[in-house]
C-alpha cells in the first residue's frame, strides 16, 4: 500500500493536481497512523496541510493542525502506542 500512496502523490504532483496531492498525503498519513509510524504520519499530515493551504482550503488546514496536535498530545500521554 505504501507504494501506491507514493505513486498517487507523485502522479498528482506531476500533473499539478494540488487538491489530489493534498488528499493523497492526508490518506497516506492515516495509513501510517494505523501502522503506528509516527514520523511518517506527521510528515504526511504536514505535507497535506501545505497542499491544502496552497489550494486555499483554509478550514481543512485548521482541522488538520488541530488533529495533529491532538495526536501528539495522545502520544505524549501514552494513550496511543
């Protein structure tokens, strides 16, 4: 699945589909979250945030930042492994 997320991101970037690239990063982040790969999760959420911002989806940007901060808090508290 990792390969296909990366292919989707690369294809969206190549064709300059900013909204598709944002969504691909976001979905990849949820995938990595399920795997427990924190660094990859945060990296993809932040890349998604960057692309949503570029696209002008400001509400989505705020939502992603709040979610990432919430996840970091849970990880810090040990509520999620």
